[in-house]
C-alpha cells in the first residue's frame, strides 16, 4: 500500500509489475466544539459524506443562554441549531454560552398599604420570589394584580421558577368601611338616613329636623339616649353604629294666674299642643267682679273667658278682680246677682226674668226665690194682720208635679234686717196655694215681713 496518491511511476522497469488503485466515498471533516455552559451534538471531529447535510444541536446548561455561534470563523446569531448543507469541504463550528443575567420583577402598592420587597426586585434565573402585602391601619387589600391579571385579595404572592423578565405585581387597597343605621320616627327626618357607609377613622355627621308641629324629643345613639339635639357626629369611626331620632308633637306653655277675688281655670303652667286651641274660664268669688284681663301683657278688659286660637307660641294670661259693695237702684246687692250668674250690667240684670217665671230678679231677691230657677216661684195672694196672728197666703210651685216642703223666713226690716228661719217643712198644697199663720208676733209697733220659699232653696 502506497497510501492515497493520485499518481505512481515505475522507474527503470526491469521486470513485470502490478498496480491497483482503490477508492472510497469522499468525506469532509467538521470540527464541532462547545464552550462552558452548554454542549453541541455531535461533538468533536465529525465525518460528513461528500455533498450530504450535517445538523448540529446546541443545548444550554441551566442558568445559561447561547451567546453566539462561530461557523468557519464567522460569528453567527445565537441559535440552538445549525445545519451544514451539501458538505464538500471541511468546516468548523463552535458554540459559545453566557450565564443568564438576573431577572427583575416590578412590585408596587397603592395608597393604604405596602408590598415587600418593592420596586425593581432582582430574581435569580429559575428562582422563586415571594411578596408580602400589608395594610395600613383602617385599610384592607382590595386586589392583587399579577401580570395584568386580577388575583383577588391576598396577603402574599410567590413567583415560582422565574425564567422570564417583565413580571409585574401590584397591590391595591381600600378603606375598611363600617355601616351606620340611621332612622327617624314620625314627625321629622334624619339626614342622611338608612344604611350609611363610613370609612375607618372618618367622621360622619347626621342632621335631625322636625316637621311642622313637632319637636325633637330624644336621640338614641348605640342604645343610649342623648337628649333632644338637632345633630350628631360619629367621630373616628372604627365600628358599626346606629342612630334613631324621635319626635313628639310640639307644645307651648300658657301661664295663667288670677289675683284675689276669683280664679282662672286651668291655672298655672298649661301645656298646649302645637296649633290647638286653649280656653280659659274665669270665675269670680262672691262679692267680686272681673276688673280686667291681661293677655300677653295687653289689657283686654273685663271678660269671663278667653280662648287662645291656634297656639304656636308661649303666652300669658292674668286676671284681676274688684270687690262688689254696691246695690242696684232697686236695692238688690250686686253680690247677690253675681251669686246667681250675673256679672255685668247689674241694673239691667235686676230687671231681667232669667227663669221666665214672671218675676224680675229684684222681685225674686225680695221674695227670697232663685232668679234662675223657674221652680222657685213666689206670688203673694193674701196677707191678713190680726191682733194675735198674721195670715200669709202665697202661690208657689215647682212646675214638676213634685210638691216640696216650704219654709217661712221673717224679718222686721226689709232692707237691712236679718231674715230668720221662722217655720220650716210646711206641707205644700196640691193646688199650689199655701196658707200659714204666724202666732208669735213681734212687739207692738214693729212690722213683720215674711218670705216663703222652697225648703233648701235659700231665702
């Protein structure tokens, strides 16, 4: 064997010789190598049949990436595969690697809390990274957004086997909210009302207003009465609360007073419901008459009653009286007329016939009958004055069919004398005509005056 040669010369031939030429398919050599951080396959000296293709696969170790590829001393872009096509020459291929640099996760938090760590957080390739989320006082996590996807309210998040850059995590917070239940009873409003939200640590004010004709009676805050107030503020809210406003009809006070000689009813401090009426009745004592009435310090003159209409404010009413000591022109005492309901214009009253029994008031005074009771009737029919007895006949009836007993009063002075009960329980005549004899006469020369009347009717 003479090796592979493309020629041979037999020199100075002196004998027979033989020569054989042997052939094989042509091949090329591709030398493949890889630097640290990865491998290339196949590797080393690779024999490639003439005009065939040869592919090389480049694989990185964990934590490395292909930095570039050098083919026949020419730098090629980083790729994990390279194919030599129709190989007719020798070649070389070298794969170069570089450690993958640290990755970054961007972490941020909105108002109301924090995320730890935060900012641009470096992460080793393939490593894990946990983020913890904490709230400020009065706040809660509302949502955590990871790579633009909402993950809900959570207090932590872990990125596992990080192999890519560009991860983003955002923590969002919201104030802790509490409820205040506000209600109002009939007669007014509370604002705001219903279920009212209040953020943690905030203040929440409520205004209370009464309707026309009502007033605030009390305010109930978390089960405690706070009195009548037109507003309430919950300061630094850190829990749920309740508030109830209560109302009552508005009232006014009328102060009623009477001086000596009579009375006013009702008297004292009189509570009046808003917009209602309040009447006062004035009554005189015997021997007195109303002299004046002052309403809210304004004199209104003499009257027996007064009505405040549609009361919406406080008022005062005061009554003064004056003593009666005079007589009518007929000699009837004013006090007697007043006793029977006559309080003004006494001379006119003296000539009135209130009970329609055909006797004027002055006549009934003289007779001892009641001027306002038609059953108390006196009419003299006959008077006989004898030496030993006096006969008095009169007509009296009750007009009711019931004949009550009669009484006789006697006086020796018609105007100033004292009337003395002289006889009582005298049986009434069925006809109404009555006769009575006085046998106990006064001394000679002294007159006697008689008054018949119904027993227990006065004289």
